[in-house]
C-alpha cells in the first residue's frame, strides 16, 4: 500500500463462499507450517480479517461507498 490511510477495526459478520474460506485456511497453513508436534499454530480468523481488509483497500471500498 503506497499511501497511508487512517483505519479502524470494525467487527462484522460477512458472507463468503465455503471455497473462499477453505482456500484462506489452506494458504495460511502453507505459510505457517507445522510446529514440532505437527500442529498448525495460526489464527485463521485473523487471516480472514487480514485478507478482507487488504481486498477492501485494494479495490477502493471507500470509493464504492461514496457512490452508493
């Protein structure tokens, strides 16, 4: 992100396809890897939040809201 924006964290419920959620979990596990006991130590809910936030910034959600 080239420019800095003032942001806040908003807790919401969103609807997405199960395939999207499965892909996020799969990619998060790939990046995190397993620990010594073979367990994945990653918060997939945080990963969903991170990915949705990036998407909203990249796709100019602010501009979309301005038009509606």
